[in-house]
């Protein structure tokens, strides 16, 4: 069983803290409880209401948000609450009973074009995964029920899933104007029905869990770490907005060459070579003078 990990996230309201999990605890549903009586259908929320400072509990997707009364400050208690939630879930505690009434949040999905004419981004108003996944065939997609079903459409070539969107690359046999509505409605219905997007163990199986990624990062040389940090801060947000991702592969200190992988809409995109040479390569040369000579990319 995949172990639950909890991280503490501040919000714009200093009375509310989010306890974010490394996997989903509801099937894309949201629940709000104002007191322990309302929380009868949520054993987890009831446990939290036993804490005298808990005013309100909100459970959705992969997080639990808790609003406090003013009798304490979050800095004094948030780590203990995080440990309590983590221990409860890892002991097999029930989050929501089947009888619970969800806080209705309509699912919306809209299509967004990308710089790659073969790829389209389908954005939802709900978080659907905790880390990114890419599948290039139905065989690869065994860990993702959503990707598996999408590959049943004959025109789907590649499925890339990030926090709140699915980026699909198509074969030339179909035009977007003929298939966009069909895919958008399929994804919307899939999420509304609370179906699993990826299996709970998918991240760990593919070595993508936060713990695994952090452990790998610590084994790298200092220049590789610097490159990854630059890509994370300056490059990934831009390519994510285009429905893709750039992943660090390796750095050769002798040749000073950097290898990266292009994923999602970036893979096979006509403009990706220009982006690499005029953007990423020049940025790394400027920010790491003398350490980077060339950036090479492979398509995911």
C-alpha cells in the first residue's frame, strides 16, 4: 500500500491551513463540515473536531483544510495535526462514508490550443493528479485508467496528465475541429463520475513520488542540481502553460552538455528546437557561465 505523506500549506486566510497529501482521499468530491454533528459521515473530520481549536473541516481531492478558532496559533499546533492526519490514514482510517453528501462543485473542462498543432490541452477546475504522468501507448498506460480509456480513441497518440489538465497528442488521421468536443465531454464525464485518473501506487511505481524524487536529487552533482532548480523555476511554468514539460536527464561535466526530455505537447513540437536553442540553452549559459555548452533534447 502506498504510504500517505502530509505536508503543511499556508493559505491566504491565516485561520485556515491546508494539509496536503501525496495521493487522493476523495473521488474528485468536496465535503464541508461546520461541527462534529455534521461530520457523522466523515470519521476523519470527527477525529479532527475532537481538537478544541478546530472550527471547520473541508475535505477535497488530496487535501484536508482546517479552520481554527483564535484560542491557538497554527504555528503551535500544525505539525501535530499533520502527524495525526498522517497516522490516521496510514492506519487505514476512513475518510468519508458512502452516505456523505458532497459539497457540489460543478466540473468544468475547456480545450486550449498549444504551440504544437498536434496537441490540445484539456483543462479542468479540479486537481486530478499530484504529479505529472506521460503515456505513449496503451501498454504504458496500465497505471492510469483514464489514459487507458483515452487510448481507445483511435486518434490518440500520446496522453500527458498534470495537476489540473490532460494534454493529448493526436495522429494526423483526425482534425481537432472534429474531435475536441468529444474528448472534452469524455474527460468531464469521467471526472464527474469519480473514476480513478491514476492508480494510488502509480507515482511510486514510476519512481515519481516526492520522496523518491528528493532522494534522487540528493545523489546529483552540484551543477546538475543548479540546472534542475533553474528549469523548475524559470522553464517548467512556461512549458506547463503550453501543455507540456521538460525533464532533466543528465549533465556531462566533461563535454558540458545537458540532456533533457520533452514531454506532452512539447514532444515533437515544431517550435521546440527554437525554444531549446534560443531560450533554455542561452539561459543556462548565462546563469551558469562556463558550465554549459549545449542542450540536447529527446522526445518523450
